[in-house]
């Protein structure tokens, strides 16, 4: 790897040091077309954190089969949820970033540089970090937008950050948020979302909490994801005052033949349908913004699975998205991780400017 390959921004005495907040989400293709989906899928499925099959075995499958068949199918699914504003995941991440910056500003953090990047697709982590460095950021707080830590989500997002830092000569000071699966603000935001939905629509017979799935082997290798999902589910259930029989935690998006975390979402919905359950509500606590997996896989495919099997009423509860309670919780999570960095940037800037003036006068 080439170190120090990224150019350093010019040093300016009139630009004070700043703290940056970098939100990182999964990513999205540029358009709901096979042509746009293919490079996105290739980047995603080439990540050894995402697919842990040895390269020698995986490469022929990926390049010979998957990338020649899956982009068209995936593009059709993206087209079903694409909006006039663009990809839902990108739109929600953009809005969350903007609202977060506004709220932090109201709370006195006016000098924070808040931005977002995507692990796969655009804008890239490297590009955004370089932009933040140009803006004078020398302290960087990285916040992967995954409440539960998994090597294939939070881990690879941090990989992208550290890979970029390897290319910098003058590295910023860095902190990372590993997870927030049990943060009181996050749990309260989830509970507010669900209880608000129930206030308007009544309660279901069963609440399904569907999390993104990962291979079971990752649990055996030491990944804490499964335990953190179960803890989120338990805390949310307690906040909603649910009994154990009122809800079930499941895992979606299984890929390949290996065993993944169970119970699986689709078979669970089918079983509830076969049992002629009158009403099922589904929420996806592991996603802070609606995306392909929530809007197409759960809201559409999940509904079909349940109704076709004989179920009654099916309702999908949208993600946290731009919920004020969630933006406030995100600001709280960030505030918890800024201790010691809350120096007066105005004072720093004034000191630098005065020093520059003195140096100029001396010359």
C-alpha cells in the first residue's frame, strides 16, 4: 500500500482547528439499473469482511455467476423503492446529517463539521475525509450508523476510515463509536416510533423485530452482533411493556447455503400466517434509515409471505429516519464521545490569527 499518497491541505493561520463528525452508512447504487448496480455489488461483495469465503473459491463465483445474473434482479428491487429524490438510504442519511448539524449547532457546537459517507458507492469515505481535512478538521469522530456491531458492517466501515488514514501524512486525531445498541436515547427513539404507530393504528397480535442476518459462523468466531441484537430486542420490549409471547426477534437477508443466525424472518412470517395470526407488525431496529432491505424485503416481500400463508393484517413500521427523538439521541451519542474535544475553536482561531499578525509585523 502506498502511504502518504493523498495530498495535504495547505496550512492556513487564519483557519482554526475543527472537530469533524463523520456518519457512515452502507451505500447505494447511483441508479436503479443493472448497469449502476453491478459496480456497487462488485465493491460490496468483494469486501472480505462481507464474504469470508477464501478468494480462490469466491472470485469465480462472484465474477462468473453473481455479477452476471444478480444486478438485473437487484435493479428491479431498487426500482420498486426508488423515490423522486433518489435512493431512500441516501436521502435519509443526507437528511439525518443535515438535521444533526442543525441540532448540534443549537446546542452550542457551531464549529463542528458534520458530514456523511458511504462504505460502498458514493460519496466515498476517502473523498469525504479529504474534504473534511480541507475544511480544517484535525479531530475526527467516526460514527458508523449501525446500532449493533458486526465485522461486516461497523468493522468494514472503520476499515475504510483507517485505510484512508494510512494515506495521510498528517493524520487527524480519531475516535470511533463502536456501537449504540443499548444506548438509552436509541432505545427511547425506537420505543417512541413503535408506540406512536400503535397509538394511531392499534396493537398487533405479534411484533416481529427483524434484524439484518449474518452467518452463524461469525458468532462462533467472536462477533458480538447476535448478542447485541437480542439485547436491543429485550430493551425495546421492556420499554413497550411487552410480554415474551408478544414479540419475536428474527434475522433477514440470508445469502448462500451456510447456516445464518436464526430464526429467519421469512419462515417466521410464513408460520405466523399459517397459524392465521390476525395481525402482525414488523419493525427493523438495526436500520436507522429505510432502505432496500426494509422497504422491499420486509414491507413488500414479508407482507406477501405472511398474507399468502393465510395471515390477516400485516403492517410495516418505518425506521427512525428523521424522527426528532432519533436525531436528539444521535446528538447525545456524539456528545458522549466529544469529551475533551470541546475546546473553544473561536479562541484557537483568534490565537492563530494574532500569531500570524505578529509574525508578519516582525518580518
